[in-house]
C-alpha cells in the first residue's frame, strides 16, 4: 500500500531514540520529511545521520513552552509546511501516591499534558494549510488500565486522550484528523535499560502478553505512519492500542 507520504512534512517529538525514532524511521522510509526533537543534541545528530537527508533536528525540551515556540519557528523557516504532528515526550517518573510531591505532579503535567496542548496550539496554524493534516498523540496502555507504581502516567495520560477526543469534535470539519495510540510494552532502549540483564523480569512481563513477546519500535512506527497518512482518512477521534493483546478488558 502506498501511504501517499512522499514529500509531506511531519514533526515527530522526542525522537532521537525509542518510539519517536521508530515513527520518524517509518515516515522517512515512506519518503516523508521529518523534523525530530529531543534534549540531547548529540543523540539527535546520531539519529539524523541514521535517518538520512529527509530528517532534520532541533534541540527542544517539550516540557518547556518557550522551547516549543522556537521549534515551531524553526519549522516555519526550514520547511515548506506541516502535514502532521506526532506528540511524544519522555515518561513521567515512577512512584506511588505517598512518594509524589506537588512538584512531581506539576512537572509531569507539563511534560505529558501541557506539552500536548502547546504543541497542538502552536502547530495548528501550519497544519491548517495542509490538505491532509493529522495529529497523533502517543500515550500508553495506562489509559486503559493502571500500571503499578506509575501513578503519574495513570493519572495524567487519560487527560491527553480527553484532549484528543475533544479536539476531534472541534477540528473534524476543518479536515484535521486527531487520534491517539496506546503502546503496551515496546522494546525500546528505555525498556531494555529498565529490564537490565534480568531475563526473569522480562519473562514476568512477556508471560502476560498473549503474543508472547514485546513489540518492536518498527511495528509501532508502521502503525503510526499509517495513522498519520492520508490512507487513514476516516480514522478520527480513535484511541488505538498496540500491545500484543496485553489489555484484557472488553471495551
Ligand atoms: N516503550 C514502551 O513500551 C512504552 C509503553 C508505553 C508508554 N511509553 C512512553 O512513551 C514515551 C517514549 O518512550 P520510549 O520507550 O521511546 O523512551 P526512550 O527510548 O527513553 O526514548 C525517549 C526519547 O524521548 C526524548 N525525550 C525525553 N524527554 C524529552 C523531553 N522532555 N523533551 C524532548 N524530548 C524528550 C529522548 O531524548 P532526550 O533524552 O535527549 O531528550 C528520547 O529521544 C515515554 O513517555 C514512555 O513512558 C513507552
């Protein structure tokens, strides 16, 4: 299937590695142009050299509104337009209710929710000029079922899906599609680091996944590239899990 992404331009945030990189790689494979961001310039340079000429990068922390202003200014000056936005950020820190202070909550709200609000608001003028604009919010299976010891993710990520669902009503008639994805366990650098060398820890997770394995960033990237593409033209306001069957609820 031709995803009709050739020469379209996408902003893919938090993308020097992991899920974001998987999305940038899938988009460039389909001959789209991508602007990736992250906080480490060194990591972005390495990612850009692997992605090739269709990628360019900008150093930005998506939890800082001013960084997003500069990132969007960069797109204005370096790209012909913007056809899609993949909204991603680092994960909020682990912890249960008794460990988390107000400052942890406020930082996590900026990182996860306000970054989505700022990126959407500041990208919309550019997206409105595209013939097939779409926004995809990267969240987590925690939107459907809480993950132990990840209270900040469990509490704040559902607000991003609430934002997406509300925007679907507000933006649909303008032809701007919005959706969200909820990964279960995708074997990124972060997940590998968290597991360390412990085969036991990995087995405990994988035993609960009906497909008997974690997903790959390539599988995740393929789904996201499709959802961002004109081929997904009637998928709007949806939250789509990619979890190998890990979520066991009926709805
Ligand atoms: N992998 C999974 O199975 C899974 C499942 C559910 C949800 N998630 C969530 O998906 C997101 C990505 O996870 P991942 O596994 O891809 O992590 P990862 O492998 O650690 O990659 C994170 C990427 O985000 C960038 N980043 C982190 N904080 C940022 C910030 N404030 N501003 C801009 N860029 C930032 C990192 O670069 P710099 O450090 O240089 O900024 C890096 O490029 C996280 O929120 C994670 O909680 C992951």
